[in-house]
C-alpha cells in the first residue's frame, strides 16, 4: 500500500514542473503531475525509466514491448497490455530522452484504448531521504477526455495507472539499489 507521504504535492516539485512539465492543455483535455519519492539513487531509477524498449521492467500492466527500429527519438514501440485493463495494445513514440537531465517523454500514437492524444513526461531528480541517496520522480501527462467521461473521471483513471507504475518503479529501484549495496558491502 502507498502511504500518503510517498507522493508529494504538486508544489513539492514546482521548480522542475515549471521547467520540464509544460503541457499545452486544450478544453477537451485534462492534465496533472504526480511526484514520487524513491529510496534509491538516481542512477538506479533512471536505468529503468530510460529503457524505451523495456517498460515491462517496472510497469506491471505491460507484458511485452517490441521496438520498431532503434531506440532513438522518434522510435515507435508496440506495447502489449496484460488482461484486466480495457485495452490490449498501445503504440507509443519516444519524444525525448535526455540522459544528462534525466528527462523521458512519450506520446501515444495508436492502440485499442481510449487514451487519445496522450503525452507523458517523466523527470528524475536526486534528493536525500533520511540521510541516504534518494530520487524524486515527477510524471506529468495530458490526454483527451473521452466522450461520455468527465475530466475528473479521466484524471482519476490515468492517475491510478501512473501511481501503480510509480509504486512499481519504486519497488524495483529499491530492490536494485539494495542488490548494488550487497555487492559493494
């Protein structure tokens, strides 16, 4: 279970949100930013986030990913979604991958789901958590509100998926970091 204090408020990462998470939001769209604090160093977290070709390494609803071509900007991936969600596949394009500033952005360009014009930006920032190296992850998105749904319903659905992904990212990153410490120790 995720405790309330593991997710920061929007104001907590405002500096980074203003710099990296600017989405142009139209009337028929909704957008939000979520902040997650992970007890693992940036390199452990970023090593998972940056893998456009391996979202299944931490995203629990992804069963498979096939990349068309290389993994550079503009590359497409076909993601197979596990059963239980109202979709089976998603086609996504890599919009930005900045290893220096730890910025990752994708856009959904196809699939059998209702997330039309979905765009996401993830940034990864070092921080200290209880005296240990940690990471603040910010994920923001913008998406069309599907016909028959409200902005609030759409936001609730998308944020539930993102929170699940961020929780899993935290668990996998912390496990990787503890394995790194065991090897060093």
